[in-house]
């Protein structure tokens, strides 16, 4: 297998190696110029690329092509067309033109548009993104594209991401040139999104309506053992899971996705996959593909891959850690501190730009990870809190403090780690620890944004991050322009000191899980947007609209449409959950509870028939308890139905979201608590669906 990896890696990708091999030199150079410098692509170049791409795809068994795009559903979309073209003689030839490569026309009215497209306004366009390589999936040539309306508004997650990357590059290059680094022509952001997920047996999944319709269990009592022994974390992979991971790696490698790390996570049946970082645009495409391939490979192994943020109550949910950095076209990581961070002016300028960006736009960062699923996870002592703060570690915090106070700081040295065993090799200790409770942690030469939910597209958080940092770099550039060379160091020092003083309140190196931090964050004036309905209105706040429109990321109409889409999605998600819970309780759980009561009644009657003197106190107590539980559940179910209707009839989407969040969810939680307590008395043979014990421990 090891010898095969270089051969299969990227074998289904129209990558740079294939382009060099298949394209004429002048066409290859023109395409590379478009990719590297964002120049216009001429039609003759597109035609030549299309011919080569089609020939390569057909060689690999492809019969169709599709413009692969990412609408506001959070998933990917495809419309397949075959390469065949009738000749008029009853035969066909295989054709693919440059026009078909660069532009497609899917229906735009059936995708979420937030009012940008009416039902009768169906026309929309997909446009080829040459910066993300085409690939073959299931016998189809997939061409990554942007998706826009007939009037040009972005209807997808790729277009704003490309705009934000361009905005950051423009401002970062400007700052670097002002600092004297004039060789740099472009700056890209890079991302490595770690992906957590659960694997459960397919047959169990098929019997759980809640998992099928909502992605999470709405009922289910905890088994005697959960994750408290911490024996699953990094444990030996079960053979069936190992076989799945082996095949998953192979399928991802074929698509050029650099899957690197795999292991068991903390919760039973929970696992993680981590790739090597890539350019943000490509990394986002790869992560969307990864989630799709995870599910397909799981199906072949008799599993279902769950990507919901909280599929099981009472154990850890799943996140997606977004490892983000900035790299120049000359190969320099702008967040690499170097050997002496205090003297590395360039690093400190970009570091303080990020700190200022996170502080001023923490509300947008929280918004970017807001969803009905992630609300169950954030701040639940398993994930970062809803409060956005930055972890820098002791060394960097001390450096910034010394700069702010204009004090000399002794150079820190890497400390040798004493393992206490002479047979183990010596290695140096990192100058910063890792903080699992921090939403945004500096981890050596990158920041790890840990608040993302496992099912989330990583596009949105990176759009916010790129744009916020671009804004702070634009401010720095404006203040450095016109400064004489001899005054540059002093001016840069002044800017860094000012940024530290104004934004140090967002730096927190302690335990983010504590109540003390919540109180402290409030004193500091940090945002604590606990739920999605709390977070979503910040999208249309004046300062945030100004940020996005200034840098050309969104128009005001695009912002309004996304705000409406996010609110509508939240309301629909909670509505489906409430209706599913009603269905399961009415048609599965309560009948099972009644059968259990009947069984205990039958046992008590048989005892009395055998001998009137035999006590039936145990059965009577159980019958009374379960009867009371059934009545309480029925009563609360009526409350849930009433509240669901109330929410449905609330016309304003924000107010509707608040009803779902504050009232419907609370009623659902009450029903669950009653049902989970009663479940412990239901015999296994009467349970209408697989229990937590079966799903989590019998794989």
C-alpha cells in the first residue's frame, strides 16, 4: 500500500502535473497566470483547457461533467451533463467546449436566496473557479464553480470566500511593502480543518426517526457507562473502524485531499480526521468533499457517519477546528514568530492585526459558527464557550505586555523537556501550551478557531476572519503611508503599542469553562451571544455591514439575504425537530410505555391469582410511576404542539426563532427528561428503537 500512495494520490484530480502534461505550453502558462495573478481567462485558453480536461476525464472513465457548487444549503450541488453530442448519422462524439467549462446555468430559484430570487426568476449561473482543481467523482468530471443570480448577486459560499481572500491579500501586500518587504506579490490564507464525526451501525440508524430527520437523537437514556473512563480517546481502533478509515484515506487521497491524522475521539464511537493545511479556497472545497466521502465510505462498511454537532445527549459533541494562517507567495508564514518574537516586527504587526480583528469583530466570528446544532455544543464543557477570546500563551502575552509598557524582556529559550526516563529521547518544550477551552488559540505559527460545528462549511468563518484582518491591515497601511524611512520603526512601535492597549481585553489564557470567566468577560465588555437567535442580528449591524461592503465581500442585499436564510434555516430545523419528537413519542415511545405498564399489570394479576397474600407493591409502584410519567408526557406533548403552532404563526423570522429557542426547545427538553427517566423501566424487547447502549457500544 505504501508504494501505491504516490501513484494514487491526486490520480482523480486535474492538477498542475496533469495540466503540464496535457496542455500546450502557451496555454498552460496563460492558465497559470490566471490562477496565480487573478487575470482574465481568454476563450481560446478555456477551449484548449476544456478539450484536455475532457480527454483526461474520459481516460479515467468519466461520461458526464458537472459544475460543482456550494449553495446556501450548506451542502454541495451538481447538475450532470454527458459529454455526448449527436452527429446526425445516428452516432455520437464526445465533446466539451470552453463555454461549457466556464459557465453553467442551474435553476436559481429552488436554492435558498433570502429573497434575491423569486420563484418565477429561475435563471442563475455557475462560473468556473480555476484556482480549485477539477476532479472526477463517481464517473463524473466535477468542475468547482461559483454560483450567482441572473443579476449577479452571490448565492453561494465560494464567491464571498474568494472575495475575502483577495481583500486580505491586497491589504497584506500593501503593509508588507510599507515594511520594506517589496518582493511579495500576493498573500494567501491557509486552512487545515480537523473533522470530528460519529460512526454508528446502519441498521440502528434506520430505526431512529430522529437521526434520519434531524441528525441527532431527541430521546435516549444514558447507558451505565459513557465517556467518563476516557478509555476511547486515542485508543486502539476497532477492526471495523480501522477498515473504514483505511478506505476513507484511500478515497480522499485519490481526490488530492491530504488526509494526515486519524484517531478515536473522547466519546464512544467518535473519531477525528485531520488534513494537512491548504490554500483556504481549496481547503474549503476539500472539506465539503471529505464530509461527502465520509458518508459514502461509511455506507459501504455498514456504518452511518453522523456529522451533527450533538448527535447524543450526555456525551461530547463534534466540532471542526479551523487552523488558519497567512503565507506569502515567497513562502513566508506571516504568523511564524521566528526565534525572537519580540524583535520580529513583521510578525508583531500581523499578530496585533489579528488580535484587533478578533476583538472588534468577535460578534461576527460568533455569528459565523452559529447554528441550531452548534448551540447544543458551545459552552457545554466540551467545546469553547460562546464568548470569543484569544489564547496566546505566557511567552507571547509577556512579550506584548513588555512592548506596551516599554520594558526590556529577556529573550526566552526553548526548555528541554525532562521525561524522567533515560531511554526516551530528549525534545524541546513548546513555548506555548495548548488551551482546549479557548475559541481562538495561537498554536505556534497559526491560529486555531475551535468553535466551528462539525457539519458547518468552513467558508463562513474564514470569510469573516479574512475580512476582519483585511480591515485591520488596511488601517495599519493607511497610518504607515507617507512615513519617512527613518521614522518607520518608531511609527510601527507606536501602532503595536496602541493596538495592544486597545485590544488586550480579548486575550485570555485561562480556563474558558468557568463561571468566573463569564463574569470576567462581561466586565471586559466581551460579547456573550449564547444562542443562534442572539447571534444572527449582528450580521446586519451597521459596523458589520460597513465592513463587508467596504471590502466588496457582500452587497447590502447579499447580507440581508444571508441573514434571512440563516434565520429561516434555524426555524425550519427546530420545527422539524419538534415534529419528529411528537411523532416518536406519540407513535413509538408512549405505546411502548403502555405495553410496559400492561406487562406489570399482568404480572401483578398473576401473582394475585396464585395467592391473595402475595405482595405486589413492587409492580404497583412501577405501574403508578410509569402511568404518571405517561400522563406527564402527554400533557407536555400538548404544550409542545401549541408552542410549535405559535412559532409557525409568528411572521417575523427573528421573533419566530426566539419562540423556538426559548419555548419550543424548553418543552422538548421537558419531554425528553420525562421519557429518558421512564425508558429505564422499559424492557429491552419492548424498546421501539435502538438505545444509546446499542448504538454507542455494540459497533
